[in-house]
């Protein structure tokens, strides 16, 4: 998602009045559930400079601090894009609400095994695959559905083709 945001910069920023303020660094908001007693969004500053392991460690650290009510105001401000993960609850499709003044938010829903079409050497067959849903809500003052759709397609492509083991 962060790599795709760098290619689709109009989603990484904030709306200030009638002005779009874009950000080169990605300051990633992470939605954290407080055991069904609310939700907070701590921010990973400069998330675009971290690898997968670094992001995982920072997410775990901020989520722990959030649940212990120890987040500082600095850790709760400045997000340019937010990620919400409802997948742990097994959801199939959620519609996240934009954390204004941000431009967009991405929700990752549950991954389940489903019948899929597999194309091997030009021949299609039916198989079982892991399928999940990525849903983005966005401010139409900043981008349109075509731009959002192209971003989501890029996220999908990166998820499916990137060699993740190299970053662990």
C-alpha cells in the first residue's frame, strides 16, 4: 500500500479548506480497536522509510500503547493516510469512514478460501484460492473513482507479485 501511495500521491495528504495538501512522506494512521470501547488512530511517521518487519514492530508498539492509554498527542496526529484492518473479525466487506482531514482510508477485510479461476499456460481451470477484499473510502474533492480504482489495482498487483520473504 505504501509503495502504491508513492505512485498515486493524490491519496497521500490532507484536505485543508478547499485546498489539497499532499505529502511526500507517508505518515500512516493505524486504526486500533480498544476492545470494543472505541477506536484510536496512532500514526507511524515516515512509514515509507520502513520495511515490513519495521512496520510490524511499530504497529505492535503503537497498538500496545493505545490499549494501555499511553499514546502521546504527537503519536496521534499528522496521518496522511489510514489503514483499518477488520479482517481479524472475519468481515467480508466493510466501508471505512475517512479520518478527516485525510483524503482516504483503506480497509482490509478477512481472507477466506474460495473457488477461483486459475490460468495456467493459457488454460483456465477451477481451483481453491485465498481471497480477500480491499475497500477504500476517499474524498471526492481530492480524487475520483477512476484514480482510486487504479490505486487499488496497483495495491493488488504489489500484494500478489512482491517477494515479501526478502523483507522479513
